[in-house]
């Protein structure tokens, strides 16, 4: 259900659920920043990155495959989210990963662990970007596993020709395209069966490509929640950190349930906060993660 109020100004009279007639439209540069679909470009748009921000982006990305992670690896993600990269806590996880290099999540978590020991932001960025690439591959393979050409269905009238297609493909030296099949007439039922399977494969590969793009767009949402738009500066007044504001922020941080963000905006306004960037971020219908820049400003303004 859409908010009845503009997430920026808080007014309802000019808000139609998508656009506010009261607020000036965002700049073209801001619109482009909010529509970036490439993860590395999204993160790299912010030049003043901190190690904590990058690690929290990495753990937010890892949560795309949360249900696939063993409990021990879920614990390490939560440990890093809480700001602890102590060797004594991460050592058992590294030992586990050393024997789990073939598991699908290895290439997602291992860069985070490597990144946790990096003091260099450029090295950390590369490690996080590597983990993000592997994570979207895992997501894509989970939703659309790799399939062979002959695994796709054929209409009943073409099913008898599957064996012939398979036999001719065996002589194509691993190529999906068989010269012998292509030399057949387009009306040949074997060729028709092959063309049907090829089209099914092409459509499925489009789905896999689309899945990768969707997973990367979700990773960009993580980055936009943690990194403020780079062309603006928000000064968080200490008087806005009332007991109510801090308690709400702490509760959402601990529970990872950010559904009360619009109520947090009301609490901030009660504390005389009228900063449009802060209020819009709280009220916008977007996902939030540990590391949300507003929550960080409330709970840990000096943590790097």
C-alpha cells in the first residue's frame, strides 16, 4: 500500500502516490544515480567510501542467498554486520571455508572475509565487487539452473524425433549447433524438433540473463540504502537523537525489521528534524538494510 504522504515533504494534499506537486523534481543527475543498474558503478559513484560501508554492502548482498547459507556462515555475516572482524571470531569460519571451496556460496562469503582484513578501501572494493558477482550468479542458478538443450519439452508430435536430434548432437563435438541438423530441410520433422528445442533454450537463456540483471538491481538497492547520494551533504543535529529516535533505530537495527522507518521519520520531525533527505529516505517505499545511512547517523555517526 502506497504512503498517503510525500516521502520528502510529508504533505498529502499534493501527493498522488508517485509524484508530489509541492516538491521540486529531482535533478537529472539524481534520477540517473537512483536508476543505476550496475553494482560496481553504483558503489563507485561515491568517492568517500569507508571500510564499514563496504563491509555492510557486502553483507547486505550476501543476504540475497541467506536461505542457502549454513548457520555458521549466517553467524559470520551477522558478526561483520555488528562491526566485529576480530580474527578469533572469524578464524573458525575461514577453516570451514577452506574445506568448502566447491560449495556455491564459497565465492560469495570468502571475499567478505578477505575484505574484513583489508585496510585499503580499493582492495576492499574489489573484494566486495567480486563477492557481488558470484552472489548474483548463485541467485541466477538457484532461480534458473543451467539446462541442456535436450532437457526442454517437445510437443507430442515431435517427441519421437528427440532421439535423432540427440544422436546428431553427439557428433557435433559439444556444440549446440549441429551442421548435420542445419543441412536438413526446414520442413524436416527432425529439424523442426531441433529448432523448437533451440528456441526453448534461447528463451530460457533470456530468463537467466534477466535474473542476473534483477539480482544486480537488488544489489544496487543495498548500496543506495547505505550510501547517501554523493552530491549532497547531510548534517545530523545531535538534538535529533532523542531517546525515542535512538530506541526506534536500535530496535530496527537489532531486529532487521525496518517497517517502522516512516514512524521514525515522524519521531525525527517531533525532534525538529526537517531535513528533506533524511525524511524522504525514511518514508520512501524502498528496502532497508543494516548500514542504512540514516540509522547509522543515529546510532554510530563516528564509526568508520
